[in-house]
C-alpha cells in the first residue's frame, strides 16, 4: 500500500461513520413509514344494551326425572314354557292384550278333569235330591198310617202288636228321610267343592295367557320364546302413558317452598323449547337423615310429549330478588370460559369473562363479571370484536384506557 493510500483510508472510514449516523438520525426523526398508527376497525350492525338491575322471581331449582304414575311389573303366575312373545320394547298395548303365551296343554288337561269332576258332582246332587223326594214321600205315607193306627188304638180296634209294627215302620221312614237329607247336603258340598276346583283350574289355565294390565307401553321385556318361566318371574314392565310425573329432589330447608297443589315451572332438557308447568301432587313428610333431602312429585300435563326417563328441573318460587339479566345471545364461550363483549364510552369493544346463573327463556342471569350500567353487545354472533369499535350510538359505558 502506498503512502497516499494510507492517508486516504482513515478519511474514508470517517465519512462512512458520518453517513451511518446521519441515516440513524433521519430514521429517528420519522423519516420511515414502519410505525404509522393503524386505524381502528368499525363494526356495523351491532346491537348494544345497558345493563340494569331488575326485579325477578327467586326460584329454587330442583333436579329430577320423569316417571309414569302407574308402572306394572307383569310376572308369570304359573310354571310353563313360553310359546309366543307378541310384543317388543316400545310397543303400545291395550288392557287385556296378550303379551305372551305359555304352553297350556297340562293346564288344559287339569281344567278338563276338574270340569268333569264338577259335572259328576252335579249329577250326584240330582240323585240325592231324587232320593230325598222318595224318602219324604215314604215318610209322609207312614206318618199318615201311624196317625190312623194311633186313632184305632184309642178305639181298641187294633192290637198292640199291630200298632208297634206300624210305629216301627214310621220311625224307619223318618230315619230314611234324615239320611236322605244328609246325603243331599253331602252331595251339594261335594258339588260346591268340585265347582270351586273347576273355577280354580280354569283360572290357572288362564295364567298361560300373559296379558297387559292396562293401556300403556312396554318399556322392558325379559323373556324369549322357549324360555321356562316360574311363578313370580317378571316378564314385562308396562307403564301407563296417560299420566306422567316428574320426581325431584329438594334440600330439607326448601320444604316450605314446596306446597301441595302449587303450580311450579318445569323445564325438561329434551323439550327445552317447550315450557311446562306441574302441580305438586306428593311431598315426603320428612327429609332423609343422611342426605338431608326430600322428594316431591309433580303431575305433568297430558299430551305434552314427555316420556319416562327424561331429565328435567322444577323451579319453586321463593319470592323476588334483584338480578342482572342479559340476552342469552350475548353470551359467548371460549373454551371453558363464558363471557360477553362490553362497549366503553368511546365505543371500543372489550371481552370480559362473566359467571352465568340460571337461564329463563331468552334471558340469562349474570352472577359476577358485570356492573350495573355496563353496555354489552347483544348480537356478537361468532365475530372477533376485541379492540374494534361499534357504530351503534353510545350508551354511556365505562371508559377504558
């Protein structure tokens, strides 16, 4: 490197430093465009509502399940082999309709034997009555003969021996009459017993026909063709579909809120869109000492589409209370959290987590997270609104920095 080149190198290095410093100064003075403030997005079509405390009915919520007022376990009443099963679960049945048929050949033979015995006993009664009629006639004749001989004896017209013979015959005729009467009584008793046995055999034979106890629906079946059943074995469970109740569990301290015949609001999960009301039909007299709860049954309206097993809740009124209510559509979920969008006084939208209470119709109670006077967006839909502005007229929400 020459001497001239050595002298120029520090000069060039200094110029480069000056140029770099000048570039930094210009950038710091805003000569670039990277930090230009972004304009806040304005969302149109949003509806807002200012939160006000309201007077609402204070209700006690009691969970429970729908049950049928009448449920019958249809069991076998005799031993036998199942020949036919005529229904399945869910089938509607009428009172007296055949659900299953057992093999009745042995029962039928017993019934026939009992009926034959009854007929024989009836014939024996007829014979005994004929015998009684004959004995009665013989006794009447001998009584008249005896009376004549007694008169002749007083007139000294017959010998004592003749009178004694007639007297003996009259006594024999009376004995035969009493024997005929006893025979008739015995024959009638035998006929009555035979008739009872015949009826019993007829009833037992009818046990082979398993019938529905009332109009309803088969909700359970535990038998198949070919099964051997014995007395007491449950074959079907049939419920009455004309009347349903909801059985709910109440805390012991709520007994005063559950008055018999009171009308109570009922909501079933399967019929969430259909409001129902129930009448308190039964209340346990005392609470369970272990759980400190008691049960109540409420009659549900007919034809309301309810079925046994549905889960639901009954709401017992306890007075009035002050609460914050917002439209259910304003509530949004983010994972396990629930919240709403609130609007401050400048129109900016913010997300806020809240604790929701009971839902009544289209309104949901807010237990915490909101203050009276807050303004919420009532129709957020699925939009992400955090940090955006609404074009809706301001309602005086709180100011956020």
